[in-house]
C-alpha cells in the first residue's frame, strides 16, 4: 500500500526495520515488567 502511495523500496524497508525494532523493545520491556512482578510476588516471605 505504501509503495502504491509513492514510497520507495528503501523507505518501506526502513519503516519495516523501525517497526520490528519497536515491537522487539516493547515486548522486552513488557515481558521484563511482568516477570519482575510475578517473581517479586512469589519471592516475598510469607
């Protein structure tokens, strides 16, 4: 679709790389946060 709107191949590939990197970083941040919350809850002394 973006190619049809006039974007070059280089622009499309750059956008895909940025989107992939953003998804990777968001997944790592959310995953780390969830793991920290779960591990903290289960490691607290009862």
